[in-house]
C-alpha cells in the first residue's frame, strides 16, 4: 500500500520511510489503494536532510487510473534526525528568589530574555485595534472601579468605601481581556471605554483607582485611544490631586512587542517584553483563579497569543498520542497547576504531558521534572520535538462560534466546515478533566447546536470539536 497526499503542507508515507514531508502544489489528492508499481529513487543528504527524487510507474487496480512517470521531490528526516530529536532533553529556567524575574522562552532556541517583574504597573497592547490594558497583578497591582461618579467626578475622587469597590484583575485566559476590560458588557462597550464606529477610536467612560506595587493609591482616567495612531491618552494623580500627569502613550515604537509597560511611580515607559516573534512561553507570576473561584497569585507559564498547547492529564509518562484535544490558544493552557505543595516541599505531576505547537508550527512534547519554589524560582522540564511543520497539518477551513460567552444556562454553538460526517464535542475544565462529551453528525456548511450548561460550575472551560482533520478549540466561560 502506498499513501500519497499532495497539498500545500503534505506528506508522503510508506512504512519503510521515516517521517517524510515535502511541499507540493496546493491541490489535494489521496491515493490509498493496493497497487502494482515499480519505482526508482536516488537520494543524497544536505545538512542532515535526505532528499529523494522518486519516479513512480503505477497502475492502480481499484479505479484503473494510470500514473505514468510521476515524479515526486520529497524530503524526509533520517532516523538520525527526527528520531534523535524525539529524545527528551532537559532544560531549565531560573526566575530567582520570590520569582523576581520573568523568563521569555522559545521552544526551539531556549531562554530568550529575562526581565525584572517589579518594574511596571500598567501594560498597553500595541496592536492598533486592541483595547487591552493589563495591570501587573503578579506584583501586587490591583484595579478598583470607581462607582461614585462618572468621568466628570475625576477631580473629587476619594477612597471612602474602597473595600466595597469592584476589584478587577487580568483575565488569566485571555490577553485581550486585561483588567481594564473586565467590566465590558459587549460591543461597543469594552469596559474602560466605548468604541466609536466612525473614527474607530476608543473613548474612556470610567474612572479607576490603582493600588501600585508599593501599596500606594493613584486615581486614573484613560480617556482616549487613537486607534489608527496606536496611542493611548490617560491622566493620573495621587488621590488628593498632587503629582498629576497627563500622558500620551505612543505604542508605535514598540510594535515588535505585544505589550509595552508604564511605571506609575517613576512616570516612565517600561519596555519589558521580548519581541513577540521570538518567544513561545512566559514563565512569570500572575493572578489566576483557584478551583473555588478565588483570585490568587501564582507562578505559572503563559502562552504567546499565536501558539497552541494540548494538555493531557492522568496519562502514562511516555504518552505520545497528541492531536485528539486540539490546540488551546488561550493565555494559560499550561498555567500553574502542574505542581503541588505538600506544606514542606514542591512536587510535579509526572502524569501531566503538554504538547506545544510553536510559532514555526513545530510540535514539542513537554513535561515538568522539578520545581524549586520561591527559594530559587528554578523550573526543570524535559522537551522533545515530535513533529515538524508540514506533517499532518490541517488545511481544511473551519470556524467555531460560541455565544453567549460568558454563558449562564444554554450555549449556542455554530460550526462551519467544508466536510461532513461524525464529530466529537468535548468540554474540559481547567484541570483537563472531560466534563462533557457528545458525538454529533455534521453536514458540509454551517452546523448549529444548543448545549445546556446548567450542571457546569461557574468558571473557565475549554470547548473542543473534532471531525477528521478538523480540530478547533475555544475558551468557554460559565458565569451566573
């Protein structure tokens, strides 16, 4: 049997050829038949990659197509290449005592950079059409929404009743949902602002109090974002109005970064991130949510917005069967709960395996080995490249919509695919446990279904649908 798949990212496979991939014309054919064939191939190595010219002369019995002199140029990694790369190699990062530094890490190149965490209070997303403003919640920054007045009351803001004010932290699952956006009610309201459909600018409509890293309080009003100009305008001061500043935060010089920081204590811009094209994972301290729904500061691993992670819990340490869950592209699919504290020491879960699809599209297997805790901030883990760009990639256009999201009782699911056939729908909790599993029959085009989530506890879940080569994952929030 010979199986040949032609496509933009495709594969040619025979049991006697290891890990083959190549790039061909963007049209797809599948040959999966018993055949009579004779073929000739020559091979040579270039920098460890073996190239083959294969000439196939074939008569296919099942449909009598005659392939005459089909010439394929394929490249495959010899056993000394991909096979060796599948061996787990230990690596480590060290954040320092009390996790004083955050580490930007590339799956292919290792540690990219290290930066002191305790240097900024706010961070503004550089993308022109983003509304996201983060707080440094891992360093003790807290955002209070001011409920006593609209923006006209900025000059007379006070802290009376502060303990009763709404408190916001960054969404641990979504980079776009920074603390300043957590009160969003839906388009055109994005929490701190309202979107203007004519100018595309964001106009601030809310006042806030910020507790800084040193515990002091500032009042702040982000009154405008010029979207096309990628510039935020905000003013802040001490609660009594002293030490007042009016800032135009121009993000254009920092477009290679995802966020750029600002220090409300020293009144300076802080360029703390590695270039977004250079890193896959961020080892840092941040505010997450415990299983009981309580916000709590944790040391964990966050994902670059463009990578994906599959998380498999309660599996054999040698587990390799990735691909069934679909890559999670949220902020903390790795997160913090791969380790536990006994009261005296830390341990890591050896039955928890991650598969990380990096920015290049390569897939790495990752498992944590040791965690040093706040004494050293050292994390030891194993990694191995198990798939390279072009192997078993999904080229089937598909889309998934979940609404409303957050949802209280009934979730509407809209799924578009160009294929038809059975599909499996799964929902996972933050620990990777399956809380919903169903099989449905898809038609080519738009498919819709309703799902009752009344039995789900409030919290963050991962919604996954898989059908053949189509595998899509989205974040689902249940809130009542």
